């Protein structure tokens, strides 16, 4: 029976430097700043062997949510069409909406919770949240839960 994987959420400030460098190499590769692993590790100042040892074990928080269920809590102003704009952002990312719950607006603000299946989506949950936060009338978008 394979060993069950267990994850911890750890503040970046307390991580050993090698993990920070692994994330820097990944970022350089993802953004195209470096065209190869060799170039990225050289610019980062770490060994290829250390990168390959940890690359599959170190993930940013939002990358670890891909392929899973995530519930977003979004605080919105009471604007006509704002929910439609939020759904459009999620639809463009190809995430599947499982549930939507919108509370009655109080003092012009309402909370909306949207549960997503992220298995077939493009990009990351963080990108969806950033796009939702750019919508006029959205006050805040946070991860309420993830599975």
C-alpha cells in the first residue's frame, strides 16, 4: 500500500533556503525568464540535483489546489450583473462550478460562496482570484476551503 501524502501549510519565512530557491527556479521556468533548468538553477545559485530532489515536493499554496475542490468566498457590492461577471471569469478558466450561494445584501454588501472543481481548469486558483478581484464591485475574494 503506497504511503499517504500529507501536506502542511508553512510560512515562507521559516522555510530552508533550498525550498525558496526551488520555487524561484520554477518561477523562472514558468515565466520564460530562463529557457532551461540548467540556466534557471545557475541564475538562482542552486545545484541541479537539489532542484530535482525537491521540485515535486515544493508547491505554492494555490498550485496545490489544482485538481481539487475549492470554495471561494467573495464579498461584493450590490451591483446588477456582478455575479454574472464572476461566473464569466470562472467559465473562461474552464473550472467547473459545483455550487453557488449568495446571501442577501446587508448595507450594500453580499457574500457569495462558489465551490469549484479545478481538475480541468486552465491556470491556477490564484489567477482566478486575481481576475475576480479586478471586477468592479468585488471587495474581496478569498479561499474559504479546499479539499
